[in-house]
């Protein structure tokens, strides 16, 4: 699976101001290497303009047995191979075999000399016995002004329908609760990415400027 990008840069200045400036210019951190950023058709939400829609609320209700996100710092001190396998199985099933290796997940979660990510969001499934099981995760980069919701994955055998969207909406609410300026939701590159266009306050980078024209975004995706 080739990731849409127009340019690549290696970041050496990891100050929050410089990171924000790079994201403002359509670049996002990648898993390729420490400091590796690619300019893409990035998608973000201006959180000052975000409010839950009736559809957002419907998804939250349908996934009400899911709690979270619980927020943890990366690198993990107690990395377990099972989380890498969970991510690999998820990406093999949802995208294509080999698109994400368990070793790369381990690197992103446990080796800050090689990773660009500093935050892990964890979602739990509640049971009738008042216990909970961690079944969903998102590898993120977070600063004082933005959250990049980057690599989500979850247990496909246990997750309720609309788990992915439920996780994303809860992450948006989390970012807004912190008074962050933006949450970045990846890119628009496949027709299936139209689900990202449902949020209030959404903007997309067209290669030059940030646009709020969602009809144009749909046209771009349909022609892909």
C-alpha cells in the first residue's frame, strides 16, 4: 500500500513550534525513521469549530461498551509482543498482508531513538462482570497544540461494529478537552476515506492551502 505524498523531509528540530509549522504545511510524521515526515493530503479538525453531530452521537451510542481513551506515554516500559501481533493482524486484514510488521510496531512503541510518536491511546471493552479488556490502541504524536491520530488498530474478533469510528470520535473529544488547536486524522487518499469528512471543523490540505470544501474533497477521492 503506497502512501500518498508529494514531498519528504527529515526533521532535525523537534521543538513544538517547528513540528506545528511542518504540520501546518501538510507534513505528517511517518513510521519510516526518526524525523521522517511526508507532505500529503492531510486532514485535520479545527477543534474550536468541532461539535458532535447527531451521527457522531449515534456512533458513540452504538459503541457504548467501549471506554477510553486511556492516555499513556511512549516509549512503553513494559512492551509485550502481543500488541505487535494485534497490530500486524489488524493491518493485514484491513489493508494488505505485510503493510505493517510486528517489529515496526515494537519500534514505534518502545524505541524513541527510532520513533516519532510519544503517546498511546488505549480503549477497553467492558463486560457483564464489570471487568474490562484492552482491545483498541492508537499510536500518536501529541504536543501542546496538536494531536496526530496516526496508527489505530484493534482486536477484530472482539470489537463491536463501528469500533474504528468510535475510537476516532472519542480521540477528537479528548483532544478538544485539552484545548488543543488541531487533531490530525491522517490523509485523504482512498475512496473509503470519505468517512473522515463527516466532522464539523474539518479541513484538508490540497498541496498548497487548507480547504474546507468537502464536495471538492469527495470529487478528489472518487477519481482515485
